[in-house]
C-alpha cells in the first residue's frame, strides 16, 4: 500500500461531488428470453442528490450532516476500503456526507453513493478510471446500468442489460426529455422497497416473464417511449410508459403483496391520477418503490393535477410530494 500523499496532490486538496437521483422505469426482459437478462429504462431527475466531499487529511475521519447520511457512513467506509485495496493508495482521508438520496426508495442511492465516492477518490489520486470501472470495483450495476450511465450524463436512458460475463450494461439510447415536461415524485418516507438479498429472493421466486411480455415491453419502449421523448409527443410517450408499467406491475405484484405498488398510499394517489388523466400522464413506481411518479407535459399540468388530487382527498398526509424537472446532465465534480 502507498502511505504517502500523491506527488501531484496538495495535502489540503478536496473534491466535492454531487450525484443525481434517478427513477428506474422498468426492466425490458427480466427473464432473459434472448440470453441477455434485464435491460432497463430509467430517467435522471433534478431535486434529489447525493453530495459528498473527500479530501486528504492528517488522519482518517468521516462525518455526515443528517441522520440519513449518518446511516450511510458504514457503507461509504466500506467503499473506501475497497477503493484503497484496488488502487493501492491509503493516504488518510476526511469524508463528509452533506446529502444522501433516500435509501432503498427507488432513487438508486447505493449506486450514486458508490460512484460519487469513487469519482472523488479517483480525482484526488489522479487515477484515470471510467465510471463503469469504478462501478465494477465497488460491485454496482449488476442488473441495471441506468445509475452508471446517469451518473455520467443524465437523461432518459435505455441499457441492454449486463453481459453474461458480468460486463456492465451497454447504453443503447440516451435522450433529453423536452424541457417543459415535469415529474411529480411521490414518496412515502419511512417505507422501503426491497434490496440486497431480499430483492434477489423476490426475483428468484417470480415466474419468468414470457417472451411475449418482453417483446411488448421492448416494442413499447422502442416505438412509443423513445420517439415520444425525441419528438416532444407526450401522448405517445405516456401511452408507452403506462403500458410498460402495467405489464411490469402485474409481473412483480406477487412480491409486493399482490399490488403494483409497495406503498398503498402511493398506489392510491397514482391509481387515481391514472384513472383521471389516462395517457395525459405517465404513471408508475420506480424500481421496488415505495417512490412513485407521474410525468406531465408541463409544470402547469402538474400543478392542476395535484390540486385536483388534493380536492379529491386522495393525497395521504404520510406522503412527500415534489415536482421536478428531468436532468440532462450527470454528476458535478468540483
């Protein structure tokens, strides 16, 4: 191990990274009917970030500015251990977690924390490492490549699923959503979606999604979702994404107490939006939830819909609701 500071680094040097949250909008082929399992559709959004700072120090230290950040310090320190082991650099470091994404809530918190820390470590030590390389070092992106691609560039992303040899999922398409479109993010604080071993067991217990289902998912993404986003055709985009969510919600429901939504409160609101708006809104759950979303063609449309939902009494006080834009860029490194 290398115990001294890199020759080109100042002992007071620090790197700050702000990594974006993402919504996982669905898998393309969970059963791998053509031999390549998963494949993903996802969207990077504004308003939700992991923000950290890493710098050289006289001795190791780690701190967090929030309770959620404090809970993530153990995972962050394990990432640092792996980075040191892989790189051979063990100079003392000071880590500060300013903000973290809500854990196990559908924002890709684990991947963004790992990549933000990996990028800060690499920049401090002048290591030329790609984001997929950092993800491999830290064990991220084994099913979905959305978080890795989103860290680099943001946008609406389609990946082709990881290779049989474990190679990272290739990015097949990346588009910026029209600037006027907005995303209503519906969270249920205190509730968590499946992760880790629980997630693996849940996926293993599900019956395989038939070839016909995977074919329709791919058809909807290729001929409705992507063209709708590229051509500012919101109705086509929403119709395609709603069908994707219907198919996947039914497939994963047995692992979610028979529902397409992990949170009954989130599900009640989003099912109401779907019944009221039809394909004037694209509605669903991110990953295993509990976070849900409704994508609208404008901020005004989002505000009208939320006002109507409040008037209809379908917004639980347990929910946290935020309207954000899609994010067309990736992490910021300073």
